[in-house]
C-alpha cells in the first residue's frame, strides 16, 4: 500500500503545488505585479 500510495500522494501534492503557483503567476500577470498589494495598502478615496 505504501509503495503505491507514497508516489501517488507525492505526485498529487506536486501537481497541486504547481497548479497553485501557476494560478498565482497568472493572476499577477493579469493584474500587474503591484496591483494586488497596492489595493490593500492604498487608502480608499473619500
């Protein structure tokens, strides 16, 4: 069981991590490198 479950779990976690990184990179590319952080720190206009 472990001989099969080990590599399968490792592959699944690696695929999940790669998908998460890809999603973050895609979001930063679409919104710009500073837009995501400046939206929080910038004061809201009156």
